[in-house]
C-alpha cells in the first residue's frame, strides 16, 4: 500500500512512485526496460509503440509490460 500522500502506480504488480505528466516512456525508463520487443498496457488498454512518448499514465494505474521473444 502506498504511503499517505505519495502517488503510486503498479508496473507488473510492483508499486513505483508516480509524478504528474508521467508517460509510458517514463515508466519504461524508470524500470530500465530496454528490450526492443515489448507490449505495454495501461489499465488493460494497449499502448502503441509510437504513442509511448505521448501516452500519459494516470495516478493509481496498472501498467503491464510484457517482453516478447523472437528467434528461430
């Protein structure tokens, strides 16, 4: 549970501190996600890769980041 007065979101179930205007890209940087093939949802809504820099994540959101595997 978040401390009183501290804004939080959950990323893959783990709480992280939230700030006003936080974008999907900010979340990925905060969690050090650099894998090139990922899928991101915010509150169960798919976010397209080209919208990572402009999609704002609301306080108390649930963000899911899934790494895709590729290869042969």
